[in-house]
C-alpha cells in the first residue's frame, strides 16, 4: 500500500478514534453520575463533565471531516487537509452530498459534506472545492446512471436549487440544536440532584 492509498485509511482511522472520544465525552456526565452514586466522586461532577465534555463534543464532531486547507483540486478529485489528516474525495464517484450547518458567535457556518464510493467523506468549505463539486454534479446529472443523492439544502447552498431550502434547513438545525442542548443539560442537572 503506497502513501496515496494509506492517507485516506489513516484519516478514517483517526476520524473513528476522534468520534469515539466525542461519544465518550457525551456519555461522561452519566458515567460521573454512576460514580457519584457509588460515592467515588462528588454529585456535581456530572455537571462539570457535561459542561466540558458535552460542549467539547458539540464543537469537535462537526470539525472532524471539514476541509482546513485545500491541497489539490481538479475536475475529478478534491484533496484537502482535515483535523484527522489528508482526505481525497473522488468526484466521479459521488454517492451523497448534504449540507452541514453549525453556529458560532459570528453566525452560521456551513460545509458541503461529500461522500464518495470509496467511503471517504469530506466537508468542503472553500469556494474552489465547492465549484469543482458543482461541475461534477452537473456532469453526473447528465449521466444515465442514477446519480448521487443531494439534499435540497446542499443544492441551494451550491446555487443549484431553490434558496429557501437552505433557510429552512438553517432554522430546523438551530431549533433542533437548541432543544437537544436544553434536554441534555436538563437531564444532567436532574441526575446531579439539581431539580
């Protein structure tokens, strides 16, 4: 296996490890609660775990596959650095395209997440890589094969669909994120004895 074949495997392995760590961070308040029941840690430990672990997970998972630096971009392939290593997505074998939306103090941020036939997944954030994706999607639509699945929000973000789909997607993600954080923190507070 040469270095071009090894890099995606290493990136996937790192992504699985980071995802496992993120899952542990989400579950850490409940583990701390069990330890508190056994008298090994103070009852408020689960709240501390939720504030640190839960928030770290919320920021870590969306960033794992996002493009942090574009390495190469062509008509058939986009190669970029991510937090877990270099990834290369085959634009001739696109399977799935969706829009990932997150929120920060500056407002919403978006990445177009592309999965190819090799199982490689990357969140495209630069204009250049997204343009290459648009060209590949336009070519795939003219192909007789079924073509990739592209969410309406991703189509809208790429300029291939109705703009309101991205707006609806953003509102739904914001509401779901707000509700899930509230429920998560509420459950942790109940377990910690703060009713």
